[in-house]
C-alpha cells in the first residue's frame, strides 16, 4: 500500500494508523490515529489505564498490535524491527543503568549497543554535559545519582544515538520542580533539532509548557487533541477535567 506523504514530502516520523491493542477482554488501545512530525512534541494525557504506555510499547515493538499499524518514518514496526529501533530512543520513568558504572561508562555501553559506532569518549563526555549533567558527575558511579541525573543520561543516550524520534513514559514523575524544568529545557533543545517526541505524562503543566500538541486519552481512545499555543494552562486543566466526566 502506498503511504500518503506529509506536507514536507516525507512520511511522519511517528504514525499510528487504526492502532489497536486488546489484552483479553480489555481494549487497551482502540483505533488510534496519530502523526508526529519532526520538531513536534506530542504529549499524551489521560487517567491510569487510558492506554498511554500501551501506545508507546506498540511504537517500541514491545507489544504487537491486534489491529492497525505503528509506523516509524513510514516503516512498520512489526516488519522492520531493527530499522525502526535504530531511529528511536526511549526514556522510561526509571532509566535503567548499571549502578556500578559511571555516567560516562553507561553512555559508552549503551551507545555501543546502538551499533552505529561510538563518537569517542571525549565527545560522549561533552554530550553528558550538553544533557545537563554536571562535569564532575560524569565519572561518578551512577549508584549515587538522583532521579533527575539518571534522566539526563537517558537524554544523553538519545543524543549520542542521533535518534530521530524520542518516546518518553512519564519522564518527569517524581522529579523536583527544578529538575523537571531542566528536563523541559532539554526536550526543547531536541525539538529544535527536529526530533519528533511522544511523551506520556500526568503533568498538565509540563505538557502545556513542553508540548506543541496534547492529546487526551480515555478507555483506549484519543478523545480530544489540541495545539498548546491555542490554550492556557488553566484551559488545559479545565478541558482535561471536562473529558473525565461520564
Ligand atoms: N501486559 C498487559 N496485560 C494485560 N493488560 C494490560 C497489559 N498492559 C496494559 N494492560 C491494560 O491495558 C490498559 C491500558 O494500560 P496502559 O498501561 O496503557 O495505561 P496508561 O495510560 O499507561 O496508565 P498509567 O497512567 O497508569 O500509566 C489497562 O487497562 C491495563 O490494565
Ligand atoms: Mg503508563
């Protein structure tokens, strides 16, 4: 089937077409249609169990759809596992790192796993600083890092990988306001580099602050979608709550 092209002549970086996932009797995701272009930060909001993590897992190929397709740069995740994984980076709520290795050693390890070759130790150390890690933390063991510092390693991994798309699942939950603010700044920098970002979050403030678009999900369905420059912080909260009524 011919893939329709977006206005710039390329397939969107992240695209869901009728994407659905059923677990037993639970319709975790129901016919999601979504397209995210380079330089867009799409925030998925919705209550517990709405289908946000399921959406991300389908893009990552962690789960197979029961209907529809998840596409990365026009390639179906189900049939192009390696090619699609090469183009994306993933930051879960808890970034999994080797506690006994330093931040730099972790970055070296995960960059080597990416298979594209390493830009070299010095460049990797610079990337850690670009990702907001203090220079004197670069060689310290990760076991002493705060949650915010671990998230920065996650961002550094995606910068080193030169990922075109970034998937984040509740990245700011449990971060203090300053760490959360720094995190927003990093996402903004990735956006300016034309990365496409899909972020699941419960943080309405950050969604308005960092997102270019927000979508509200409920019972596996995308119930509304809006551009963040059309609305204020208070509007987003009101709209969210309105959609939570039965
Ligand atoms: N592996 C699984 N097996 C069975 N049911 C699952 C599985 N993963 C998710 N579900 C169900 O699918 C629905 C959507 O879950 P999902 O984790 O996508 O929600 P979420 O929006 O990420 O919620 P939260 O805000 O709590 O993280 C829920 O009803 C959940 O119980
Ligand atoms: Mg979730």
